[in-house]
C-alpha cells in the first residue's frame, strides 16, 4: 500500500472512532431512555449503524496492522514499471490511458488507480519505456505500448 493509501485508511478509522461512533452512541442512549425499544426507529437504526461502524473499524484495524507501506518515490529502478508507478500507455486502437498501480484498498477507477493484481497492472509490471505488452481482455488479447513511467515524490 502507498503512504497516501495508508493515511486515507487511518483517517477513516480516526473519523469513525472519534466522530461518528460517539455521535451514534449518544443517539442510541437517548433513544433507549425513551422507553419501548421495539418500535423506536432511532434506537433500531442506531444499533444497526453501530454494528456497521464496529465491523468497519475491525476491518481497518486489521488492514492497517498488516499493511506493508511502499513509498514509490524510493523505487531504485524508475525505468521499469513497479508498484506505485503512474504509467501512460496506448492500446492498439490508439486510445491513450494513464493508470497508477496501487494496493487493493486504494483502487479508484475514476482517478485511474488500479490494483497491482488487476490485468492491466500485471501486464505492465516490469515493462520499460517503449515496451509493447499483451493485455488479456474478455474480448481477446490487446497490445499496449508503454509511453511514460512516473513515480510520485
């Protein structure tokens, strides 16, 4: 996982535990003090939301504890595609795309962030500038040429 991805997960964990969870606990305790809980929407929804928050907090704790943070800026071989690289490539239909190879928890297709285990990332791994690699797609193999490799500082 990149340092940016680790920070994003840690920020989410902190927000859930310090802001959102205490607010829901307060709502649930207020709703419980109102009496009959079986038809109390605030109580029922609050308890359900607490379970969701607690489940997410457990997941985030495990992911952050086991994460291996790799800083792309420290990559010694910047001429090849490795984890953390931002790669611009062109396919055989002359469509140019840019993707950043990140950890599985950092995937964001809208920003061009793809998982290191995705087909495009696996095809690009260890490629050099100007290399043509084969990407296996559901429609068949596609040749892509590496146009640029960048590592964020």
